[in-house]
C-alpha cells in the first residue's frame, strides 16, 4: 500500500505530529488495528517513540481520533505533573519552602516538567497537506472540552481532574450528573472549593445544589408561563423591612425581584402565583404576607413618603447608591471609588440643607462621617468633593445640574 508522506513545515521538522516532541520515526496510517478506519486516506506522518508506543494497541477510526486517544493517554500519564500548574504559579513554586529528601530539586525542576507536559497536551499538530494540497480529511472525532483541554468524554475529564488536583471523585461525578455537561465549569468550581469531605458533608452539598436547581427550574417554568423577566439579585443582598409592626424577610422580598413585581398592580396580576408559592404558610399566614407586601410596594411607589427603604438601591437597578426624587428636582451624579470598585449613582433632590444631604448620604453609603460643601441653585460652582471617613475612606465627586 502506498502512503502519502504529509508535508512538514520548516518550524515543525523533526517534530511529532501528535504531541510536538522530537521525532525520528514515522507512522503509517491506517494500520491493521485501525479496522474502523476503512477507506481512510493512507498517510505517513512523524511520531515520537513515546506516542508510537502508546498507539501500538490503540484502535481508531481516523487520524484525528487516534490523536485524541493519545492525548487522553498522556493526560492520564502526566496528570500529577499537570496538577503543578493548577495548584501553583511559577512564582509561588519558586518561593515555596519544601523540605525533606523527597523535595530536593523539586522547586527548580517542577515548573519545567509542568510546561513540557502542558505543551504536549495542548499541541494541535499542523494542517495535513501533501505536495501543498490539503488532504480531504474531516475531523469528526467526538470529544469533551474543558479549560482548553480535549477529553474523550466527561468521565475521562473527571478522572483527570481528580488525579491532577485530588478532587473528590464521587462528588465531581454526581455533580456532573446533576448539572450536565454544559455546566461542567460550575461542577468543577464546586468540587474545587469542597475537598476532604465526609459522606455527610458530600450529601449536604448535593442536596443543596439539587434544591437550587429545582428552585431555578420552577422559577423558569413560571416565568415562562406568566411571561416574567426575572431580576437576578442574590437574597443575601436584601435587607429585612419593618412595615406596620410586620417584618418582611429577605426571602419574601426576593420573591418580588425574581418575579419582577415592582408595583401594587403587578402584585395583583400575580396574586394566584403568590398564593401558590406561599401555600406552606397556610391561608392566614399567606394572606398576612400578601397584605404586608402590598403595603411595602405602596410606600416605595409613593415618592412623597418619608419611608426609608434599605433596599431602594436594588429597586433602582443600582446596587451601590439609590436614585431618589424629592420635591423640586436637582440632579447629582456621583462617582464613588472604594477599593477596586467604581460605582455610579444619581441623586435627584430639592433645595435641601447641608444636614439633610449629609444624613441621606450617610444612610445610603453606610459610613460614619461625611463632609459636604452644599452647592445651591444660584452657585457658580458645579462640582464639589465629598470626603468620606469610616468604612469607605474614599472620595465622591458630585455634579449638580438644575433640571427645572
């Protein structure tokens, strides 16, 4: 049988097509063992001794399928070496103080070992051509990809991450079944932050994830049914609210957000949905909560109300500082920088006194001291700086514009 010797680019001369390592031999493909590759174009390409040894008993249906299987073999072989790059950066490894005979020279050689293994796994080969004519070979190999690495399937990815990082294999497998292939990134994240688990701890995590998924499916189902566009706000961001001696818990207010209920009328439209979701409170309990939510929505809709809502910044769509309308309209645009965060806010107010502005901003920013030179309507100045002291230790620029 005649085999077409593929073209080798100058930069890839003496390089294995499968892993990029130095090569002095070549592989004729397909071989007898590749019985599924019947009709495959006969080609000859460079291969290193190690890949050739791994390929000896590996049956495949195409040259791309064989490459994927050899990559899988190398992933298994070098899993722990590849784990070096996952658990350390080069700088961390160089500064790591590892003692004992077993670690002699490890700091110096470990990163080099990792880089060699990583390059072999990531090597893509070069386009297959013969006499500069592209070979009509279709890469129809089936694979699962995670973090830029191609695996035979999800199971091989799970095996690799468990070997490389010491993850809980049972947790990773069950989470993968629960969340599916498309959310393997989430699966991996959960497994990475939950290690050395007892059986009870593992089950608690699975139960929690399963409940979250169930709740999410219910929300999506009813949102689709009622044509609701959900607002993505974490319940931990919500503060409890006291209304007429009744306390609305964060979970109660969260229901308003996930169902986009921002008005008395919207709540009335979703009355049936509300009582369906809160049936567990009993008839009287659900009715009391419904009435309290009505009162809450009523006061936050009433712009003349003196009610101070701790969640107003969430309703305005800005999780930093709220937007308010009070009497005659003046607009203050605030640029707040705290640590690594930069937040924008808009305050709309009337001719307030210094103390009123200070009191309101102190409340919004949750700080303990604020100095402000008030800019009146008749002032020629249009910019002032607020110096915040306390939790923020930062500054805010206020630009005031007459909107009347």
